[in-house]
């Protein structure tokens, strides 16, 4: 759908004025017919948004974004009946997940499609958008939404999310329920100048097992007005639970993307977390894993491939609070054009975190002499019986490897593509077998970026 059609369709409904105000917050809450306690949570976010200063990121600048030009939310759209009638990029993404436990599709500010396998509902699994969850599962929303993992006071932009969130995803898996097929949540952002604040909340009770894929998608547009995505993700991994979480960001070049993401791991739990960043004009994401009870394992993987003048920044934290926990992190990036990446990662071991085993690695491959990768790993150690280490590399493509492939009749562009695909192989290998279709699509997206 082109921009003119989108604007024409949106003009048929009433849009709020540009900018963020208390009146807009109250109108959003009224539109959703929310209970008073939810409005109070929004007021709390609004209060801290007004009181807090914007965070200072020494290597990331988003000052060109004019917040007063943004539209704080869009009215709900009609439900989607035929997935085949969706825009090609969105349809192709959804087609990746033929076999799934459930799917949610959010278009701009609200859900337009949902499905869930019937037997899972009978087992007590809850799979819905957060707007519906406020009405039908208030106890979960009140207990978990921005109360512990990510608090509304985290920073100014997180507080703004607390005030204006809409749509989003809730996945609740009861005790000892194991689900083999993935759940898929997709956000499709299409309205120019719209600010979207989708929360993602996953609660995996003791002994459960689940995979959640969260995709952020939009069409690319170099001349479109600035658009904003400000997401918050909270993962609660209960005792002995197993969670795989995959987050794919392929937003258009008109989008500023700011995300706050935190996972809390309980005793003997395991989290496998893969994040893929391909799009956005500028993106800054925090990815914190807190191992708060003994025996937890967190395995974090990041893959990024910026081009042009894209700027991607990452702030990771492996937070070892309890003893006898393990964490490993691998972030890999290949940079094209005049793009830039900033990786800042911390392993923190608290005084009681004895027998910690933690590793952090950031590897960067520069495919252009004008690309830049900043890598700043660090350790904060307060325990004395542990093993913590980190490493970082920034390098150009090995011309000897290129020459070897070219000497066997492979064109240079194909040789570089093969090298980059091999470079990313360790990250892609961490996708579950049930997501082979997603792996093939990401491999194709990487190849397309290298050719473009």
C-alpha cells in the first residue's frame, strides 16, 4: 500500500493531534475503555516522562527526531480476514510460519488478527494482545506489566511507553506445559509520523517450555516523514522453564527505533535469546538478562547488518545476581556503506554470584572503508570465585579469502556474500529447527542487502 492510499484511508477516522499530551493519554485510555487502575498506570508513566531528562548516549544521537510532529496513536483498523491480501513484504513474512502454535498481527496501534491452536487454550495458555488482556486478564497485567523486569522509571522514553502503549502481546504458559511449535507476533507499521508503543510480555511458569518470535516490520521509505517505534519487552522465565525468544527488526529507513528489553530468570531456567537488526534509520536497544536465582542459563545472540547511513546501537547486560549461573553472549555485525554500529556490553557479577561462568563476544566485519563499528565490552566483578571473560574484533573482509574464491571462478560479489553468510552462520545456527523457514528468509534478506 502506497503512502497516499494510507493517508486517505486514515483520514476517514479521527486522529489525535500531533505531540504527546495528558489529554491524548486520556483519550487513548477512553478509546480502549480501560479500567481506572490502568489509567493510573498510564498517569504514572506520564509523570515520570515529564520529570526525567532524556538519556545521554555519547555515541548515539536522535536529536533530529521531532517528537512534536509524531502522532501518539492511531484508531483501530478493521480485522484482517484474508492474510493473502496483505502487502507483499508482510504476507511473505507471515508465510514463513505455516506451522505455529499461534499468531498475532498488529497493524499500527492495534491487533487485526489472532489465531491459537484449540488444545493450547484448553491447557490454560493465554495468547492475546495487551489491550484485550487488560479487560480479560487484569491480574496478569497488574502483576507483570512494567512492574519488575522493566520499570516505568527506567528512562524518559520507557516512561513514555508506559503512558502511551497500545496493542502489544501477552503470552502466558502455565506450569509444566511444553509447546513445540512457535508463537508468532508481528507488528506492521505503515502510517506516516505515527509513534507506536507495543509491549511484549511473556510469562513462562515453572517447568514450561515455549518459543516466541516477535517481528517488527514496515516498508522502507527514504523520503517519508519520521516515524517512531518504542517497544518494551519483559520475559519472565520461571523455575526450570525453557524459553526461546527471537526478535527480528526490519523497519523502514524512516523509523527511529528505541527498545527496552529485560529477561528475569529463576532457578534452573534457561533462556535462548536471538535478536536480528536489519532496518530503521537509527536504532538503540537495551537487552538485559538478570539471573536472579541459582542454576539459570542465558544464551544471547545478536546479528546486525546496517547499510547506507543506518546507525544501530546495542546495550547488553548479563546480570549475575545469584550463584552458579551461566551466560554467554555473541553479537555479530557486518557493516556496509557509511553505516555505524555501537556495541556496549557488560557482564556484572554481584558479591553473592560465586561460581559464575560468563562470556561475551562482539565480532564486526567492515564491508566498506567508510563503515564504523565501536565495541566496548566491560566487566564489573564483585565475586571472587568465578570465570568471566570477553572479546571484541573489528576487521575488514580478508582479501585472501576473496582471492581464493575468485580463483575458482566465483565473482567477487558472490565471494563476499559467501564470506558474510559464513560469518553469520554461528548466529543463524542458534535458531530452533521449527524456524527453518525464518532462517531461510533471513539468509535471503542478508543476500539482498549485500547485493543492494
